C-alpha cells in the first residue's frame, strides 16, 4: 500500500459521505450475499498482499478514526523531543482512515535500551557461553555483538522499543491543552485509557510466523518447536506450551492405569488403585516438571533472572503520590499499604464471600432441578437420557459464571491498586483460581461428601469434563475462526463499497492505485490483544483438579483429558498464530503462581482421595471387622503416611539438575577468568601508554 505522509499538504479534503438508508441496505442484501464467495476470495488476496513486511516498523501506535490531526502531530513531536532515540513514521491508513505511527529505533539506540533494562544476552564461547545482563561497555563479550541484524530477535527489538515508548512522560506544562496526565507515569498507557490512542501493538513477522505455523500448528504428534516459539512469542508464552506439552505426556500414565482400572471386575480394587496412583503421580509429575522447566529456562537464559518488586518499575496504570525511593533515590509513585489492606479486607473479601454464597445457592438450585428431573424420569418412564440433561446444564452454568467472576476479579484487582505488573497478575490469578475452583469443584464435593453417591459423582464428573472440553474448544477455536471469517468478509465488503464511492467521486478520492487495499496493520488492529496465557493456564488447572481429586470415581478421566490436551496444544497454537495480535515477549524464570497453585491442589487431592476411599465403603468391605471409628482412624493414618511420602519424594528430586548447576558454575568461572584477563590487559595498555607519554 502507498502510505501517505500526513505532513505533506493535501489539496482537497474528502467530502462527507451519505450513509445508505435502511431500505437500501435491505434491497442490496441479496446481491451482497450472492457476492460473498467472490468477496471472500478477494479478501484472501488482499490479506495475502497486505502481509508483506511493513518496512522500518517494530511497533504500531494507532489513533482512533476521529482523532484530531493536530493532536496526532503533537504526540509525534512530543515523543521525538522526549525520546530522541525513537524513529517515527506517521501514515494514514487508506481502508480504516485511521492515523498510525510506525515506531522503530536504530541499532545503537536498541543497545542503549538493552543496557538500561539489563537484557540478558548470551556471551561468546570464549567468555563462558552463558547468559549475562548486557552492558554497552562490554559489547565485544557477547555473541553477534557487532551484527545489527542478528544480535536482537524481532521479539527483543519490540520489547526494547516498547521500553523506549514507555519512557515518554509528560509534565503539566508540556501537556496537550485540557489533558491532565500523571507526571511520573508513562504517557502512552494513560492516553489509551482515555481513548485518545486506540492501540499499541507489535506487528507479526509473516515470514517467521508462517514458518512457525508450518512446524507447530498442523503437527499433532510431533514435538513442539519450543525454541522457535520462545524466539517469536517470548519465554512466558513458550513456557506455557512447554508445561502443557509436559502435562499431556504425563497424562499417558493415568490414562493407561485408568483404562486398566475401568476393566477390573472389582470396583473397590479400581478405586484403591487409582487413589494410590493419583497421589504419587501428581507428586512425581510436579517435581519432574520443575526439573524440565529449569532446563528450558537455562537454555533461554532466564533461570536465575529473579524478580524484585522493590526494583521493578511501577505498573503503567498504578496510582500514587510522588515520593523519593529509598532504594534508587529517584522520584517514584507510592501508595499507602494501609489503604490497600483496607480495600482488601473491607471490599474484596466481602464481595468474594458474596460471590461464593451465590455459587452455593446456584448449586443447590441445580441439584433441586436434578432431583425433580430424576423423579419425573422415574414416575413417567421418560428416556434415561433426560436424566443427564441437568448435569449438562450445570456444566453450562459453570462456564457462564466463569465470565462473570473474571470481571469481578479484575474489578477488585484494580481497586487494590497493586504497584508492580507481575504482582498485579499474581493477585488476579489467585482471585480467579479461588472463584473458579469453588465454581467448578463445589458440586462434586456436594455429591461426594454430602450425598455420598459415587454413581452420581461419576456421572457429574463425566458431564463436567466432556461438556467443558467441548465448550472450551468451541470458545477458543470455533468462535474465533467464524468471527475471523465474518470480519474478513465485512472488511472486504466495506472496502469494495469504499472503492465504488471513491470512484464515483474521483476529485475527492485518495490515490490508491497499486495499493493492496487493506494493510497488515489494519488486519492486525482488528484482532484481540493477547496479553498473558493465564486463561489457558486456568482452564488446564481446573482440568488438573478434576483429574487429581475425583478421577478415582471415573477411571477413564485420564483418557478424556489426554485426548483433549493433544488437541488443546494445537488449538491454542492456532488461536495464538491466527486469532490474536502478537504479544510483547516477557522473560520469566518459571510458571510463577501456577506452580504453587498446582502444588496446593495436589495436597488437597491427598485428603480428597483418601476421603473418597472411605465414602465408597471400600475400606469397610476390605476390613469388615473394623468399626466406623476405626475406619476413620485408619484413613487418617493412611493420609498422614501419604503426606510424609509426598514430602520425601519432593525433597528427593532436586528442582534443578546437577549438570545445570555445574554448567552455571563453569560459566561463572570462565566469565571471571576472562574478565580478569581483560582487566589485566587494560591495565597493561594503560601503563604502556603512560610510560610512552613520559618518555
């Protein structure tokens, strides 16, 4: 597309177009519908053309369609004045009629930004070959340090350019008239909240994305290209897919054991086998994942990149009073801890309690409905499939409530005004885990321990597993795919109409000769943002809870989960590559709060499985001479033995393999030795230059 510089004078302004009347739209619908196939082909052709790389652009800053041209020009000049390291190109997009800034930076500016943020880069093999925080003075120590094209990946370039963009801060005297911004906070996120900036996002690199899709999305039974995923999407996203793949492989064991238990003639033996196996499997799986995670993060250079909240920058939307940091000595924002605690205890906790009470009421209503349906089936000889309807309804209600609780959790998290982005995410995840755990597991606890009906528990678990898996796949793949088709059709139809209007008024039409029509920027701006994989984690966390706690009632649960997860890996990859904007890469050392959540639910699973063993009556049938009190004591003793065994296994398996610890030590030794030699050479050269000057 020929992108027109806005700073050039325009001869004429486009005349306002009359909107077609409703009856005209109705009359034209049959023809539009008949042209759908042709237009969809055109849309594909346009989108193929528009995926050519946008030159000199790492990040797009897009303004609304009705943005004031003077305000856009002010933003551009203010950015260049405050952040001279940035390179900006202002363009008008022909299809959307929006204004965008294409933002990039020179290699030298990126090096300075990498020094500022402490980006970890790989050293040369002669200096140990490990990862170290980048410093500009030691550029020669790093691999590919002199190569502008190879030193930074596209994901690292975008992260550094984003850092430069967020360094744009405005004082009241330099602000746009009538606009009030917090001086100590980045200006760009504040403009987004006020609707003055429509979107800020990195563009996909279509060549790299196509290569990644070919080796990832369509290869069901091949290993995931995790290194390529990390290079393109960042460590945080790659670590999610690594965890999902590892979890799926680990499900092979419970799937095989569950299938074998399903065909056992004795249900008591099957229940006992699965209880013991589930507890040990969950412990070994989590410990082995920590080892596997440390290997991956070591290879990606983030294993020892610990986060310190007190040193991290404030979250862009954090609100506080300016104060001098005792640690850095710089002006930063502070928020009284007592206010956050007051909000947490006086607002968050009561709201959470009210929501949990609502969950209990909904569950009781669901089971009252279930009892009524069961009675109707019995009395009126209705088909037995009708009795399964309330269980499916329960799964649907749970899925709908998840949306409601997610909104409440975000609202409460914003009220608490958490300072650091990572802590903000962790608190949000904890709230979502609490809401969705109660929402998803409460009905199963009610059936298992109040009604003590193992047959009903089996049916309820099967309904929840299968229904939620179907709903989640439709929600994650089906709906986005259909919406993308509708969006492509609408964009192509709008563009066709726009071309006809422009051709009817040649004096006012913009010059679009030779343009591809709809640019890559406009296509990606129409997509949703993908900020964090926490929703994907949450879906798998709930499934893991079903698997750990209740699969002894449904031996084939492992088989269902395994089949679902094989498809889940590729469906998540598909939606990330096609249905969302490219996310900014984030470097993390592990899966964070999710590891603690998984370990927590594994501990709860010990108690739940032992209790289910008692509820099923298997212990009483194995030991008929024991009284009920003795059965309870035996179960408590068994639970404590299992917890001790779980602790021993966790301690016996190191979180980090010994060879990685050795490699880290070797790298550190080589680094120190190389730096010592470099310092000696520098001092020798300094002495020689001094003696020459004296001579």
